[in-house]
C-alpha cells in the first residue's frame, strides 16, 4: 500500500473521507472534514498515555511521528494512530499476549 504524503508526513488525502489535505500547519493534525488524523504517529507517547498503570512511556517526546503505512511504532511497538483508528490495512494485527497463570504444581507442603 502506498500513501502519498507531504514532506512533513501529512497525508495528501484524508484516509477516511478522501478530502484533500492542504494545511501545512504543524498544529493541524486532524482532517477538517471528518476529524480523523492526517499524520501517523505513535500512540505510546505521553500525548496518548499518562504513563500510569499499564505501560511505562518509552518516548521522551510528546509526539513521535511515523510513516503513514506504519502499523506499529518501530521504537516501542505501540499501535500507530492510523492503525488504532482503522485507517490502514494491518497485516498482522496485534494479538494480546496473555501470560498463562503461573502453575506452581499444586499447593506446597508445609
Ligand atoms: Zn477526512
Ligand atoms: Zn512508540
């Protein structure tokens, strides 16, 4: 899949509604027609995560821009924003790895 982007990694066309993206304003990260993101980025940053509970933050940056076709962040393996919003095709969707319950082999004897 090839996605055309501007030099600043903004897509040229909204992936959701196909509106043309012309704004190069660094603060304009979302489509003005449908509200979907127009630049891919990692969702493991402090912008999306408080850092409490779940996973510690891997990024010192608040934002970590990715290529539009990246489904996962190459740095921390978090889902990309486009992946999370279902804007790109993901060949290998993340399978939650659930730790098997620790088997102690029965109650210990005392
Ligand atoms: Zn749109
Ligand atoms: Zn990341």
